[in-house]
C-alpha cells in the first residue's frame, strides 16, 4: 500500500510539473482553402504580449509556453483562430477567409492595430475587396468602396484622379490626402507624368488603410488634415509561385454633345445669316466622330515569388500596360518592375524589408481642348482637302493677289490639330524603401524601426507641330518645337521605438520617433526654337523644402474593453518663415467595447458593439510654394529695361510676399462599430465635425500693400459636418454559394465660417468672354458656391434673354443682383459593391450614386447662342440646345442660373463575370486558370444635359469623356 501511495504521488507531481513547465511550441500556419503557407501571421499568447510572427514559409516558434495557454492567430483578411496548448507542441493551423474583421490587422501610421482595438476612424481594404474592372491606376481600386472617400477620374488613359476624403479641409491649398507607400510619404512627380500614382502598378498592391479622423491622422501632423491613405505592397515568401494576369479592353465614347449636322447647319445659316451662305461647304461632317476613336488596350502582369539563396524570400513582378486613348493620338504606355526582399535574421529578431520599384511612362497627350473645337467647327466642310497646303487637311484660308496663303481667323480643323501636333513625354521613376525592424534580445517587448525611403522621377518632354500645320503664333515662323526636362527627388528617414507590454489588466503600446523628409526639383526648357522672339532656353531650381517631425503615440487597453489613445507630433517646415515654422499637432481617442460587457456577451443579436469618440488637430502646408516668405525678384521682359551708364539693363521686378502660417484642422468625431447575428452584418456609423482655421487662399490685397493685387494668405475658417454609414453583409454563405455586399453612404455639409475682412473671393473661371468667373468663396456658404443671376421667364415659360430678377431692388441689374446658388459638392454619396460566387463562377459589380451635386454647363453657356454662328471670319457650329432658349448673345446670358443644373447620378462603374478552372494542368500540384469578361462605365442615370455629370469642381467645359470599355482577361496561377 505504501508503494502504491508513493507511485500515485509521483504521478501527480509529474503531471503538475508538466502542466506548469515552460515549453517551446512550433508549427506552420496555412490558408485553409489553398493549403499555402501564410507569412506574417501574428501569433500571441492570449492575455499577454508574448508572441511572434510566422516567417515566409508560414513557420513559427514561440518559447516559454505552458500547457493550457491559448495561442491566438491573427492575419489580415482571415478569421481569428485560437488554439489551446496540450500535449501536441508541433501545430498545423489553418486560417479561413472571414467577413469577421474584428481581429484583422490594420496598418496605421508608424505601426499597426486590429479592427477590434482601433479607436479612430480607420478602414482597411484588402485585395479580395478591391473594386474590379479596368483598373489602370491604384486609386481606382477604392472607387465607391469606402464611406467618405470620393475619387473622380477623367477618361484620359492613365489619368490622375481627384481624391477627396471627407470633402477636404482647405480652399486653395491642397485638398489631396497624404499617400504613404510602405512607409514612404509620396509627394508629386516629374512633369510629363499623368499623376503621382500613374506610374504605380495596381497589381503590386496588397492592401489600403484609410485614416479619416484626426485621432488616426494626427501622427502625421502637418500633412494629415485631408486624411491619409496607406498603401502596403505585396511581399516575398518562401514558397515558389508564378502568376500571369492578362487583360484586354475595347473602349468607345458613346455620347455626344448635340450640335447641328451638315444639312441642318446649312438651313440654319440660310435662316439666320443668309448673307453668309457662300461660306458654306457641301459636306456633312460629324467632327466629334472624327476626333474620337475606338481604343484597344492591354495589360500584362507576371509575378514570381519564392526563396532565393536558401534564406531570402523574394517577390519579383513585371508589368506592361498599353492604354490607347479615345481621342486621336492619345496614348499611355507603362512598364513597371517591382522587387521585394523580406529576410529575417537573429531568430526573427531582425526583420528586413527591401522594396524597390522602377517605372517607365511613355505618354502622348491629346489636346482635350479639341473636343470644344469639334463642337464649333463648320460641319459643312470636309476633314481633308487635296488642294490644301496644310498637309491635305481642310482649313479656312484665302490667298492674296500674289497667291500667298492667308489663314482666316477662326477655329482650326480639330482633326488636323490632333494629328499634326505631337505632345509627348517619357518619364522614368524609381522609388523604394529599406525597413529594418529589430526586437531587442534583452527586452523583447521593445522594437526599434528604421525606414529609409526615396522617390526620384525624371521627365523629358517635347511639343512639336508639323511644318505644314497652320501658324500657331504669327507668319514669321510656323508652329512649335520645344523640349523640357525636369527632375524631382523626395528622400525620407523615419526612426522610432515601440514598446508593448501588459501590466495586470492594462495593455500598453507606446511609440516615439523622429521623421525627416526633403524635396528637391530642377528643370530646363528650350522654349519654342521656331520663334525668333522667344526668350530662349531657361533653367530653374526649386527652393528645397524640408519637413522635420517628432512623434509619439500611447495606447492603453484595460481589461480588453476600454481603450484610450494619445497622439502627438511637433512638425517644422521650411515653407514658412522662422516665426511660423513649427507647429504642434495631436489627438486623443476613447473606445468602449460594450459588447464584451457581461450584459451583452451572450446576446444573440448584437455580436459586436464598440463606441468611439475622438478629437484631434492636424496641419496643412502642402500645395504652396516653398519661398513665399522670402524677398524674391524676377527679370522683366525685353521691353522692361532701364539705362545705366549709357547701357540698357534688364529690369528686376520684386515678387509678392506672404507671411504664411499653418492651416489647422480640428476634428471631433463620435462613432459606433457594430456587428449583428454573429457578425453576419457589420459596419460603422460616424458623425464628425471638422473646423479648419487660418485657411490658405489666393485673395486680393489692398492697393500698394504688396507687389501684386492678389497673394496667397491666411484668410478664414471652414467647417465640415458629416455622417458616414457602412454596412458589410454576408448575405449567403454555404459550401457552394458565397454572396457578400458592401454599402456605404456619406452626408457632407461644408460652410465657410469666416473670411478676412468679410471679403468674398472670386474663383471658378469659365470660358465665354474675358475674365468671367462663376463661383465664390463667401461666408455662410459652401466653398465654390455658384454666383449667378436669377433668370426671368415669360408667360410661356421661355427664358427672356438678359432679363434677371432685381434682387436688391435698386432698379438696376448689375453685379449686386447676383446670388449664391448650390455648389459642386454632393449632399449625399452612396457606394454599393456585390461579390457573388457560385462554385467556380464569380460575379461582381460596383455602383455609385451622388445626390445634390450641381454642375454649371459651360458648354451651353459659352456656345449655345446664335451670334456664335459667326466665328470671327468663318462660320461655326453651336449646340442644338439654342433651339430651347433662342438666346442671341453670350454676354447677355453667360452668368444666368439657367445653366446651373442638378447633376445627381447613379453610375454602374463595372461588372465582371468569371470562371475558375482548378488544377487544369495535372502536372502541377497547385494551379488554376480564371477566365473573365466585364464592362467598365456600364451605365449612368442622370438628368444632367451634358456629356457627364461627374466633372471636376462643378464646371463642365468639355472634359475628356469617359469611354465604355468591354473587357476580357485571364488569371493564371502556378
């Protein structure tokens, strides 16, 4: 019996020691659907900060783990998984795709968090959620996808976009968000490029994080006022794979501005200008059809990933885009090379991420102004004339008594203008970063990060017109022959420490660091070498701009339910004078995970509920020159000289000065993040108010107070109120069917609260006459509100030309009777995305809607008047809308509110249908081929009378039209 007791005691002791002994657990993490290893998966012992990440083979190892501990596995885009440690210390863990996003990792400024722990307004969009379709530049992957984010892109190939987050925060300074790629803040590119993102291949992007509120963006200080978009590119991994993606598009501009055809034009001239019948031709030319072309475009992307030299996970991708524009001669070609190497050393204590990208842009720019010329050119004349001295193109000309050609004053042949002029550019850009992340051996709770980055672009361009094209300036020389070259360099250094630890129920996450960034640019221009009066070659060097920042962030989580975040940044910029050079920015945010309280934990309806509140202050200094506070002088022209010592000396003229300081934007926000029915439905609801002070604007100054009558200055305050709503839903999720949707809505109300001296500021220049403007900055109204006369109508409801309401009642119709009506900003915008999968079939589409946005139809206001049938010495066409108004003179009607139209719209941006063949090639263990087809710019529902209701800044003056594009493609994976 004694021996039995001793044996029992021994067994109990052995069990106890094994339960409490600290062990090493290792394993591999894979994607369940494909079986592929997942690199970068966060592995943490629940309730502690002890953890690691999987390497590029998906392997992990974590020491000092006890039996009964729970390992939590988290990875962006996948469901969180918990594994309890038992006797098996070599684990194989499979993660599944999930609409449950609470544990997804979200990249934020100088670090990361999870959706569950985020206290600010942050949204992460991964590759599987990107907008599909004819995507040439990266920003369009987000189109219609995120509440509060509006992206407007023209129809030009590779065109840059206007991106606005929550309506922007400025008047004349930049309203563009800060874009950060792998830790490198981007800022501009060389002249000749289509845009700052045009040279970036969308195929290389892994995810976006959109930071919207001041608490989330305050860590970027002086550049966070308009929001921040953080782009993370795809990285290398150890498993070998090869992907090839192909896409072909067939585009066509379907809509036209209604103008008179040849026969109707001849009848109109006979009726309105019978004395000019002799100027008519016999043709019937649709000039819009002549300048537009059907386009064929292709995109090829080849990506290889795998481990080289036995230790170096690598990704190499090559992309080629050949995008033909839908206006004659328009072309955009891009070649990109992207290299990513991501090794780790010292038992994963030192992680290295090297990203390097090269891009080559070849552009030929079609003059979009020829769209207006196509509306005007005489439809009774042919495109070509064999007797023409202008390369066989018809032009309006006569000959004098000696037989010399004399051009008649008027619009030129738009087809000739496109084909006989070559405006081209070649842009080389390379950018990248080296990121070193070291977790201290003696203090594993602390990591040190150093990120070095650069972005350099060189643009070379030429503008050459044919020698037999009509004179562009005068008869002494013909056309244009000029060239330019410019360079832009952006260099950055970020270094920071991060300390993460848990003390009882309090988790702390503290970051502190330093940031440096410099911007330099230079260039030269030959001038027009055919013009003997041209000033000749010029060179320039931009004033260097330097930004320096000291940053800090502290996050505290108590009992995994109560969250508090503080951000602070002190920024300095060389753009301002010494007295205004430094600024302090910061923010604070609170969150309460109310769904983790006992009274909601077992609720069958509410599966997640988090309340948020935040306040922060950001700055703004982008979009202005770097030397406005300096005394600057420029040379006058050749006629501006004075005599000194009997010799003519070219004069120097002082430039304007402006003692600028930071724009400041303070934002307060209240938000709710929710999940219903086990997060089958999830989303957020946010209310925010932004107050921008010391707004930068190009405003008038008192006579004699400066060296110009307008100068950039701090003039006033702007307030933006908004509400955002997002709904994500797994409508159906079975073994064969997976249908998910995203719906988002945004309400915005922008109002100028204060302007210097209560003085309105004119803006919004328009075509038609000289010096006309149609918009105004005015206290109590939205920026860019339309400034118009109130049109009077007769008893039949027809507008009376030149007759307006005398709003001030003084018996005189003048500028004092103009009033502010509507603005270009939509009251409400909507986005809707659907992704439906049935077995191997997939169907996706994207819808956007805009309500309450107004557009001034400058095409009709400047062209639809009978007097314009005469274009100087020749005849010209006009829009058929003149038949509705019978207006005669442009100057009488151009400022009428009759041309202000509600441009609300519903647009289906794209739709795609695909089918995936799993393992069609038996030779390879893992391979697939997806074939797909789709359409871009499917339909637009609107009451707007112009070509497109979605225009820049609300003034429609013949933008580059957006084509409808039919798409086919293939995605091949090995």
